[in-house]
């Protein structure tokens, strides 16, 4: 049951992050973002989080893609 919940959570997070590519004004907590991007270290997260609010908004997300810090989500 835990595995199903984890997979479902990952799918929801990835879908939400993919929405950011269309200019959605959604934000993601550090935990949500790092769960969707497990390769992101604390240091990379801090580089992406330009306003130091421990959240990634759609503008920060798109800038991180442009800077080559992360790859866009598929979907």
C-alpha cells in the first residue's frame, strides 16, 4: 500500500511541476520539488530558489530549466 501511495504522490507532483511550463502560478515546497527531482541537491535547490522562501514558483522553475540546473518534466 505504501508503494502505491508513493507512486501516486510522485505522479501528482510531476503533473504539477509540468504545469509550471505553461506559466501556471503554482508553487512547490522544497520537499515536493526534491521528491519530484531526486537528483537535486540542497545546493542546487538553493540556486533555483532565487527569493530564499523555500518554495519554487513557476518563474524560478523556468529559469532553472533555462540555466540548465534541471530538465523539464515530461508530460
